């Protein structure tokens, strides 16, 4: 796992939730080195979408796996794709 340095609101990261990786946007930074991240859900092999109910929970620094570039819209159905693999 790569060490994560500075994490800012608005950054995109892959987070680890129970051994599964999810991409998401950092929405807030807590006082105890925890980060609120709004994550996306899988929409197929290479696409992601926002869930119907927002999934915005806290993750510790150890769960923040990799910084990502902001996703690109993949189609008009609300699917997104990331340029980097995770």
C-alpha cells in the first residue's frame, strides 16, 4: 500500500471498505485523521455511478489507498470512468 500524504476536500481516492475498493470524493476532513468520502458504486466492468442513496462515511488514513484523477462522464446514463486503474 502506498503512503498517502496530504489529503484535501475535493480530492478523489480509492478507499478500502471490507476488502473491496471504491472510488470516491473527499467531502470533509475530521479532527482525528479521518476523512469523509462519498463513494461511487460499480456499474459494470469499467464504469462507476453515484448510488441512489449517498454513501458518505468516514475512512481512516490507512483505508485511503490511492489518489485518483477526477472521473470522466462515460455516457448519458450517469456512468463515469477513471483514467487510472485501481
